[in-house]
C-alpha cells in the first residue's frame, strides 16, 4: 500500500475517533468502547450517503444538526432482529428456564438492547403460552428513543410474517401464529394482550446503572459489538441486576467463558448461551 493511502486511512481513523468523542461530549452517547470495525463501517456508511467531503466535516454537522445526529444514531443502533430468532434458543428457554420461573409468585424480565421489539414480543408469546404472562413484567430497553418508539408500535411488514411463522413453529409454538396479530394491507399489528405487560424505556448499557432487580436478563447479539472491556462492564451490570438463581441469556456468538464476570455464573444450556447466576459469589 502506498504511503499516501496509508496516511489517508490513519487520518480517517483519527477523524472517526474524534467524531465518537464529539457524540459523547455533546449528547452523552458513548460509543468509545464499541468494536472499532463496527463503528468505522457504520460511520463511513453515513458519510458516503451524506455527500460531505470528509469525516471531519461530519463532526461539524454532528455538533450543530440534531436531525443528522438522529440518522447517525440509527446507523449505530443494533437493529438486526426477528421474531423467534434462533428457534432452538426459545425451545431451550421453554425447557430449562420456564419451569423455574413458574415457581415464582411474580416474574420480572429485562430485555436489554431490544431494538425494534421482535424478540421481546417473541418472549411475551412464549410466556403467555406457558401461562405466566399474567404474573410477568417485561422491561424492554434500548439506548435509542427512536427505536423504542418503533418497538412500542408492535407493527411489522406483512412480508416478514411468513418467516416469523416458520420460526415460531420451529421454536415449539403451541398455537397458530396468526392468533397473535391482526393485518391490514401493509402490516401486521400484534394483539394488545401481548403488549400489556411490557414496559419500554430508554437505557444505555454503557453509561447507565442497574435497571431493575429481575429474574431473567435477555441480551442477545449485542455484546459482539463491544470490546472486551465494555463486555465485562455490561455483564457485570447484568449480574448486579439479577437475583440469585436468575438467568442470563446471550446470543449464539457470545460467551461468558473469557469474561472476568464468569465466576458469578454457571452454564444451564451452554450451546444456547443460557447461564444462571450463582448465589453470593463476590468478585
């Protein structure tokens, strides 16, 4: 690679770091410990769409144009999700987690990094089918208020319903998936009883403290976008939020084994990244 090309890449990396600092200093959104590759890819995607001449010029826009910041936050949000994503995970929750939750007088679940809500409503459907929804409170959080508003709507394109139905069936669904939504010409609206026990709220895993004391934390395919330091911090936050004997569910590519927080947990279904918090294990 020519020296000029190398210098351009180095300069661009510096500009991206300064842009991330500007987002934190101006708006309090802290992406400094996100995966560098993830940040660079998302920021450059916005840069190429913006028609600006440099990432440095983006910094100026970020500091003065809130509408541009909203677009950039959507770019940096983790929005890849679907209903009953990884069907085998939901089957494992039915078999290994639900029987324990059933013994509790009241169940509290925290779905962290809920994105547009598909996996939250998947959990609500499963909890309802297992007869626990009436005594369950689900807290669904994300750092991006725009995403939270989308999740609250519980409305999804009709062209996704077929794949959702297949995943629901593979996950061990006990009814017809069509029982859970009404349709119009363009979209499917999930029924109100599924939404009744869900509280949506903004919460930033990077900068905010413990959200609530809960029996189950679900945070799937979010930690992969963080560096090791931030992963340890967030897992510690989950550990502090869980009651003794509470469950932590991560994504298929995420693992507690290399975290400093690992001694606080033990695997329940290791292949599906389902863990249980041990009682009184100080770090």
